[in-house]
């Protein structure tokens, strides 16, 4: 199994990153395709992979969602309830199936988690939680490099941190839950609340602390409900100066020493971390998903 | 592999249930041993299994904790930070190791979850969450009949539902977190708050609703963070009349239709349920853990 290539797609809301990689992960070709309707962008995706310089042995896809990621489901790889025009019911197998090779589909956040696990801040962990806080909030949890799921991928952005209206009068902007985590800390919520992004508010300790406290609710729940070896927080909001420190501080306060384990270092500085791969996490994870597909055959 | 027996232990804080079962699960002998120090009760345990009418092929143990349940750990099967006199550092292999057969150790809540998955209210599920609400609060999550874990078993009783002091002035009684879930809804907390157990308060809808709302915080988190096919709530507190209905109602309100899946029926009556095996769940799960041990060899 030394010749052949892996086809990888990181499918995001604004662009698809498509890559061809050798089995060792080295990328031999790469392109960006603007996300439009499937009818508009799938042909570009097909054309890129059709021009591969060697046979494609498997595909790995890390995609925006919601999408069916249960390999046992007849709708595996199909977009479900997304409001994105044209995407509900679209399926990656529609564009990749004609290659006749195995396809593994997972979520974008699980893909980034896998990337960080393989080559980034999650290296060496058995159980890893990777959270992205950007236009939305999502978490992927890996066990031995594979994403956990139940009947669907997780939706942790919608947990409810418990807002104290006397301290934080902003009612939240999630259309389903108002003040769930995503409704309080995602990028659009922060702009709606303060008129600017969190990185512009880094000098305002109270604001950083407020957002950090909400995120710490997720962090503490992750510890108690998944016991990961490490927590990674990425995405645009997580880059705000001082935020990761606030998350560490508030998580430690919440747990209050109850979980005794050397992984949880006193200041949580090695336990709660930022990503290392940056924009490459997703495509790195997608290539690894292609490797999963190869191993299954 | 048709002869031989499985040795099973359900180790609780007040008693050990020990059983000898055929591989098909039929119990051929069973005893109760009062939980004292390991030095006092381990010899009784050893004597029971030494008198087995056929060779023992494997042991399954479902135990109170905290206990190391990571098979890869050198301390597998060892009690860790329990305040119970004599138990810290005690190990099931101390009493069972001399039989020279494989031993699988898991928590009591994971054991009960496995029992309900195999023969009770969790039958037919791939991902199952079983929560017990009694003297403490704990949840086990199974995937295909095996308990999930991270660097340790989960500790979901210590999540923080967010108490509104204007509605509920009781500050909670968890020594680590005051008003975490266990500090608000476990049996001792309810007695401390209202002077009686919750089943005596079944006519007081506001009280049932308050406790149900806290438990619904765990239920909603379980959905968003594990996506189980079903949630079981057992234990003494969960038996209070009207409580499971309150949990269903408050969980549905919290999720507010966001998670669309046929498993979540409109009233959550088939999604959030009570156990079916009663007191037999633990030993049934322990026997199944013994089967896991057999499969690993």
C-alpha cells in the first residue's frame, strides 16, 4: 500500500479545502473552492480529484453540518437540517462515489480535533476534547484518535452555563435557547452584545472574565462528563488575549480540587491549551479520516 | 467454553453481592457479605468463590469508588481517594488474583448500566446513559454495551446546574462545590433541605419540579454531550412519584426542539425512563463484565 493517494476535503461554510496527500500525509496538491450550492461547487470538487496524478485509494471528509456521520446509517454523509440553501439532503457520496473507493465523513470540529491529536496540541493523548469558538461553538471528543458520537455528533455549543442577569443582562442570541453557550460567547453574540469582537476588548478584564466563565462551564462539564487528558480551545473568539487564562482560572475554581489527577496541573496550563496547527488542523484531520477509510477496507 | 463459571461481585458501600453464574447468566449461587474493611470482608469473599462447584473462568466486579477502572493502568482495580476506612489502596486483585483468571473491574453505576442494557430498560440501545440518584449522583455511558471513560470514570454528579438563589435558597451540601447537582438533589441534600425524603413530598409539585429541573440540566447535557439513544434515571430519589415526569418536561423545555431525532419522542416518555431490573441490575452487569473478561482472553 505504498502507491495511491488520499483525497481529503475540509468543507466549511465559506470554502472547501481539497487536498491530495500521500499515505504519509504529505500534501501533493491542494485547492480552495468557494462554497456555493452543491450543484455549483460539487463539479469543481470532482474535477480537482479527477485530475489526481495517481489513483485515489480513499477519501476523508471533515465537513460543516449538521451531517449524518454514523457509518451504519443509510444516510451516512448526508447533510440533515442545515439552513444553508441547497445543502439539506446533499451527500458527499454524490460527488465522490464515482471514484469507487471508501469514504469516511466526519464533522469539521472532529476533523480539526483529529488533526491536533495527530500533529498538534493533542499529541500523546488518549482522550482529547477540542472545542472551537467562532461563528458557532462545537466540541469534538476523541478516544484513541477517533471521534466519539452517540446517535449523532455532539452539540455541546448548546449547553446552558447559567447566566446571572444581574451580572450579564445580555439575553443571548441563540434562536433555540437564547442564553446557551453559543448564544452567549460565539462571535456574533459578542458583536451583538458589545459592538466589537472579543480581541478588541482584551483590556477589559471583566468582559474577558465573563466570557471565560461561560466557557469554563463547558470545560468543567467536559472534565466531569468525558474526563479528557487535555482540553484544546480554538477558533476566532478563543484567540482573544487573556481568554484562555480566564478559562483556566474559572475552570479550576469550578472544579475546586475535586478531580485529583496529575493531568490537571495546578494552574491548568498544560491541561487547557490553544491549538498548534492553526488553519491546517482541518485538512490534516481530513487526510487522517482518509487513512481510517483505508484501514476499514 | 461451556463449562466453568463466572464469579461476579457487586460491591456497594453497605454490602457485597457475590454470585456464581453460568456463561448464559443463570445464577447458581449467591450471597451477601457486609461491607467492612477489606481485611474483614475480603476473606469472606474469597471463601465464597473458593467453594464454587465448578472452576471459575473469569471475574466481573462492579464496585463503589472512586476506583481505577483503566485496564491499561498498573493500579487497575485499586480504590483511589475513597474516604471509606481501609479501602484506599485496596485492590480486587488482592482477593481474586489467586484464582489465576482474568478480572474486569468497573464502577457500580457502569455495572448497573450494563445490566439495564443487557436485560432491562436499555435493551436495543447503542449509546445508553444510566444515572443513579441516591446517596450520590453518578452516570455511566455505554457504547455497544461497554462503559466509556476518559482518564478515569465519569463524575457527572458534580456538574453545576445553576441555582437561582431567589427561587432556591438552599446552598447545597457538596463539600467541594456546595450547589453542584449532587449537592442539590442527592438523598442527603434533600433531607437536609426539607427534613424528609423526596418521595414524601410527592404532592408538593413545586418541590418535585425544582429537583426535576436540576436533574434535567444533567439530562440536557447528556443529550448535547453524549447523544445517547436513551436516558435511564434510577436510585432512591428517582423513585419519587412525579419526578421522572418533571425531568422529561424540563428536559424538553431546555432542549426546545433543537435536537431533532425520532429517538426524542414528543413527551420524551420513551427517551427518559426508569430502570426495569431494580436491585438486580448491578449483579447482572457484574456477570456481563465477567463475560467481557472471557472475551479478552
